[in-house]
C-alpha cells in the first residue's frame, strides 16, 4: 500500500467536508426559500433572528440556527459588531429574484428532489436501467422548471425567435408550433402570449410536467395551447409545423436519433427547428480541464439526465454533456436537415442551434 501523504490527506478531508457541507446546504437553502427567509431578510434589511422570526411568525431558535448556518456557508452576510444578518443584492439575484438571469434556486430544489433516488440508482448501476423524470417525483420537475425559466420567459420571444428568418411574421399571421419536451410549458406560454394567432402544441412524456403545464396555462390565461403526451399521441408523421422548439431535451431522451427524425418529418418543407442543449466540449478531458461547472453537470447527469436517457433498456444515455455541438450537427444532417447553424446567443449553460428542413 502507498504511504499516506499527510498534507494531501488534510487537503482531501477539507475538500470532502466542503462537499458534505454543500449537500446539507441544498436542503437548508430549500427551507429558506419555502419559508420566505431569504426574501424577507432582503426586504427588511440587516436584522437579528428575533426580528426575522417575528416578521415570518417562525420559531426564533430555528431561525437563529438557520442564519448562523447560512453565514458560515457564505450565503448570508453577518455583521459581528451589530450582531445582525443580511442578504446581499447578489445573493438576492441568485436565490430570490425569479426574473434575474442568475437565479438558481431551482437547482437546489432539483438536487434535493433526487436524493431519495440513491437506492434505486444502486440497482441502475447493476442493470443499466435508469429512472424516468416522473420517478423522481413532482419536486424535481418543479426545480428543473425554475432553473430554465429566465431564458424561456425573457429571451425566447424578443431575442431568439427574431433570429429565425421571417419567423416572427409567420407566427404573427398564424402558424403551427410544437414545443417538444415542453415541461411546465413556460416557453410555450411565452410564445402563445406573444402570438395569439398561432396554435401551439406542447409535447412531454412526463405526466408530472404536463400537470405543471396545465396549471401554468390556466394561470396565464392563454387558450391557444394544446398539451399532448407523445407516448399516447406521437408527433404527426406528415409535415405539420412551421416551427419546432426543444429546450434541453435531446440529451435527456432515450432515443435522440428517433426524436430528431420525428421532428424532421413533422416540420413543413420551409420549417425550422430551434434546439437548445447543454454547452460542453467534445471530450471528457476538455470538460475536466476547461468547463467551469463540469462537476455540477456530470452530477446532474448521474442523478437526472442520464437516468432519463437510460430509462429504457436500449436507451442511448447521452448524459447532460453528451449532445455536443459536433454530434448535434452529425445527427441532424443524417436525419435530413439541410442547414445547421449555431446561433450567437450568449449563455453560460446552453448552445443554440437552428436547423432548416428544406
């Protein structure tokens, strides 16, 4: 056995302690979100646990321990002179403000939701068969919905759709659009509100996601959206849609080649496919050396994305970082698309591809 380097041992223990701390923080941050602790702390400004607990009608001792924990992990600021806690503007953007592009509280929801999957994953490692999104329960679907909300609600209509030749005009006059893998239908709703003359069809194999979508559609008050589970009613086999959109969908599906072919077949001759998928490098070594959040994305893959991609015995299992730019071009060209373009859309998480059928 190799001798243990004590200095390296200490470093590894420190690193591991940080990982365990982060695991606990997922649950504790979700508590802060659900109880309104982050939001209220920011609204009332620097205060102690007594003031914060009183404002929210919570037990002061629990609030005090929560604040102390959050100060230790650096999410809440602490002023030792005045013995008060505060939430910075930057922390508010990430943890509270759903309309900020940096908002990431949904990631905590998703991480917490998949913790119970560990027992099932032990069997998945033996059999190769992963879990569907629905097997993770409703909180996972909700967390993923919140993670991707900003670009769908604030960038899709004003920034992305105008990049597709004549598409805003086609949608304004009345077209047919499929939002494949629509999830909670945030993207579908944003388009439907902007283009009331167009008919939108949201497809998703997750019944939990479709439940979220139905509720969101009712809340938004739009009437030009139809929801379909493609396992019950597949995409049409003849040219139907002027536009198909997918947002972080292809790497999740067990059959990406089949999905791409189905989209190609369902598009009109002059139709387009707007495809958002995870930004990554072409090799693991490049991701390891150069990707700033590779650990987060590979972790998400093991717990969620590759699970979905391996949820059938013959699933492709691309993984979160598996649908690379080169593979996207190869697969879409093989399916018959005539043009492949990577759009110039700035995003720390995703690439955007525009595919033309004819």
